[in-house]
C-alpha cells in the first residue's frame, strides 16, 4: 500500500514541507541499501546497522534533498532540551567527523550550505524556518522533550540569538506516533494533565492515549507562532510502519528516519 499524505509533498522516496522554500526533506523507509529490519533507508548511526550502509543512505538522502553531504551536521539525541548553535566549524560533525558535543536534541544555524538534521522513529521531528532572518532549526521532541517544551526553547533561541519575530517563523511537526497509537501509563500522562488535559484520553485499562502533536502545536501557539505557519503531520509512524520507522510498531527492531533542513 502506498504512503498517502495531504500535508507533505512526495518526491521519489522523500517527503517535503510545501511551505518551506529551502532545501528540506523527511525520509521514508524506502530508497536505501540497508537490510533486514533496517530496510532500507536507515539513517541512524546509533543503530547496529552497517556504517557503510548508513553513510550511503545519507549520500542518497542528501542528493534527494539537494543538501551537502560533506557539511551535514547531526544531533546527539538523549531526550533532553539542550540546543546548540551550529557554525561552519561544525560542518560534517556526526557523519564524517567525530562529534565533540553531547546531549543535544536541538540545532539552529543561519549559515548557508550547512545542513542540520534530526532522527526519529516515533518521536516528533520539529522543523523551524525564519523566512525573514534566514535561520533554520531542528528539534527532537519525544514526550520528555515535549514536557520540557523544547519548542519554546528553540523559539526563544531564535529570538535572542537572531532577533527573530515569531510571526516570521514557519514550523513543521513531522511524522510521529499519533494519539491513535500512543498509549501511555499514568506516570507519563500525569506530566501533561495540568496544562494539556484536553489532549489526554483515559482508557478502560487505566492507560491513556496522548497527542504529543497537539501539545506541541499549543506550545508553539503560546510562543506567538501564527496558526497558519504551523504544519502538523497527518502521518502516524506506527500506522505506517511499513513506510516509516516506528519504535513501538517494531518492538524496537528498527532503523531511524531523518529530517533535514539547509539554507
């Protein structure tokens, strides 16, 4: 069955954000060289997949997105809310150069030809683009990052470092596990109950269904991001586990997808 979406523009094996007029892309599982449950476009260097396969997948992904493979910068995601400003000195870190930073779930830059990326397999990849100041950012927002409001921290960094006006910032919440499939226990649900009760649904088994996408959108609106500037995914990774990597949908036997932005 084909992957269907009304939110993203499909080009070959990747998804693009229509509102972003810069090189961008979100990978699917197709178009790579990896095997087994990493099949085929695994972009997770933290997995046990062949590093040669992963780097070849990145070469193909960068070609599809018209971004510079040699300059691509990766995160060091650990489910926190730490953000790093990326400069030319960081070009290639995590892919062709050793990382010299850790615990970074958000990247921001205003440098041209310096692609930044974030990986995902159920958590929210959140993409930011100030079309006026020409600044881009990527963030990994699982439930811990969403609880810590990494999106707000990203917007605040745009404002303080680049004098961005939130009304000029476009945001995309990418493919991720959605409320239909995201069951959590009370230890997670309780963390959102006070501020976001409308996005939590209790089940008969004393579990809860949680919408991280709606919570993230509300957080963005609270930062004065215009409603029309927010693109929210219509693709649940677990529902589309044959097309997108899903940690829950594969019981942890999976690769990682990737979202990329470049000026």
